[in-house]
């Protein structure tokens, strides 16, 4: 049987792919590369797991043999990858956040970068956690050595736009799980925490368990990458955001094809923004409690001026007073009575700002039975008297 290439068939391109195959995200990238090859032409892959290539010897040997048309490599700043690529100036596509900042030693030729859109990942994480209900605090946790600081930037910016603040915890190299547990305990509950990646989110779950923090009742935890092995075997199973790593592989193949055609084209970078949510029990169990509390808060907002009390809210919800208060504290960080008082005070501010009603009539119109009691609560909460607040905030 004649296996020689047919006359006129495109020449075979030898492409070296450098990934960490223990990462589900990198295996998805490889899948995307292989899918793209079916439309991009005849490529033959040499796949190197850089964790198994401790000093870059496999990569150096692959490149040193000649005949390599191009390289797609993740983590080009990693010691073994950088060592293997040192001095090689052929077509290169680097994968991963911030890859453009780590040109291989001795490289003078431009190269392309394909990376996830970390700001979008962070902002989507904030949106998802906010959709679960009213948390008392939000946090973002990462390893200090992680390149994914832009995920925190997107997370914090989206929360700031909603009037919320994101606490940051960056575990230094050699940092202990106890430090992570202390930080988790310090967050007002219920809290929602996003990790920069699934593997660190699993550490958060373990630290929470050791610290006696219930997930998801007191702490909702969100990861990134949707590594199904890690997420499904976590306790409880981990909700995760999934960047489109398959699409990253397809785009990397397109970028390498262009760079093989024009090796001297200027350096370029492409961010992949598509992200999906895979919901599991590390967040999902809060949903019924959230629905109950939202219904209670809606009732309070619509009826507070009628002087409704705790018993009215509880009757409207159709649950016991103890369960109503438990759910309010879990989701809103306050009791039913505290929620009523807070809404009455907000209504007082609105009427002080928008009407000429005397203070005594304002507080009674907002459901307070005692003007003196209302004035004391207002000063405790806002640090000033009602009359002074009105003078400073009239519309």
C-alpha cells in the first residue's frame, strides 16, 4: 500500500503544543486546537506536558531537531517552558493571562497572545453572586503569585457599581490554610467569595469546613475554570465559571496559522470573553432562603407606612417567627425587626428631603409610634438630628 503524500497535497506542518495536561482547561484548549486543524489544513502535533519536562529538555529537543513550523505554549514564563523556548524565534502563540510580559530568553521575533478576558470573568462572578441575594459581605481570594489580578479588578469594579465593596485576600507563597480560615471568619455573614481558580476555591471550602463555617448557608463559594473533577468531588460540589477554553484553542490555531504565513507581523493579543456559569451546591442552596427574604422585604417596603410589625411580616410569609428571623439574618444580615426599622428610617429621610411636613408628622407617617424613639434611632444611625439632616439635604 502506497502511503506517500499525493502530488499537490499541502505539506504537513509540525506544531509543538506545550500545556499542563492535568488542567482540564488546558485539555479543552488542546481539543479546540484539534478542532481548528480540521479546517486549517494538515498539522501534526507534538504535545509536551511541561510539568513532566522539568528543565525544558523535551521542548528543546523537539525544537532543536528542525522542521517545526510553530509553537503554541501555555505559561511561557514558567521555568521549564522558558528554558525550552530560549533562543527560538519561530512562529509562537502564547496562551494565558499576561503572557506578553514574559518573552522567552533571547527571543527577538514578535509573537501572538491568546488569553481569557479576566475583567469579564471577574465582573460576571460579581453579577452571579449578587443575583443570589443580599450578602453582608463579598470577598475575592487568590494566591499572591497568581497572574489573575485582573479578575479581582473586574469583580471589585462591578460590585462598586452596585454600591458594594470587595475584600481581597492574597495568600502569599508558603501561607497557611489557617490564614485563609481567619480571613473567612472575619467576613460578615452571610458572605460570598470568588476564587481566582477552582483549585484555590477547593482550598477555601476546606478552610471554611475547618473554621466551622457552613457552605452555602453562611458562605457562598465560586470558582473559575469548571474543572469537573475538582468541582464535582469538592465538599460541597463547587459552582464555577467556565471561560471558553475550547474557543481559545481554536483562536490560537488561527493566530498560529497567520503567524506562520507572516512571521514578522507585529505582536498581537486576543482576549476571549465568553463565560458560562455551572451552578452546584456551593452556592445554589441559598436560593429558597433568598426568595423568602426578598418577598418579606417587598412586603415591608410596600406596607411600612401602615405601621406593620414583625408579626404582620411573619404572617405574610407563612413561616414561624424563628425561621423568618433565621432566613433574614442569613440573607440580609439583619432580623425582621431590624429590617422594618431600617426601611422606616429610609422613608423618614425621603419625606424629610421631599416634603415640608413637621418632624413629628414625618415619623408617624413612616410607621413610628413614638416620635422621640424615632429621633433617637435616626441620630444613632446617621449621626445627626432629623432637622439638621433635612437642612443639609433638601432637594
